[in-house]
């Protein structure tokens, strides 16, 4: 019985702790859509002005938002303010043009 409970616990932990595809986020540009805004356009180029470390979005070396979610089917990047009070959305610029 303990093995079943342990197995279900591991399954729930893994399903709730889904990782965000940071490489996908970095591979494209993101246009501001609605809600909390860091900037009008996010791009992760070689300048390093916009960077991601773990789940945090940095602008010019300063933490500005948390990466809250990524919906590849809808080309939507969800961010949250550092205090978690505001949510914002950015759209994948490359996919919006198709």
C-alpha cells in the first residue's frame, strides 16, 4: 500500500513540476500582448540585455519577472511580477506572422 501511495505522490509531483522550455523562449522574439509588461519586445540575443536564469527574467542584469508558463500551441509566454501580484502575456513574434 505504501508503494502505491509513494508512486502516486511521485506522479503528482512530476506532473505539477513541469519544466519550461527555456531554449524555445530564447530562440524567438516575444511581443507584449497584455497585462504586466516588462518591455514591448523581448529578444534573447548575444548582447545579454534580456536573460533567463532558472525561472527568472532579467533585464540588464536585474530580476524583473518570473516565467510563469509557456503555451507553445498558442505561442504564449506568461510572466508574473516578482511579487506574484500581476500577470502578463507575450506572443511569439515569428509564429504570429504566419
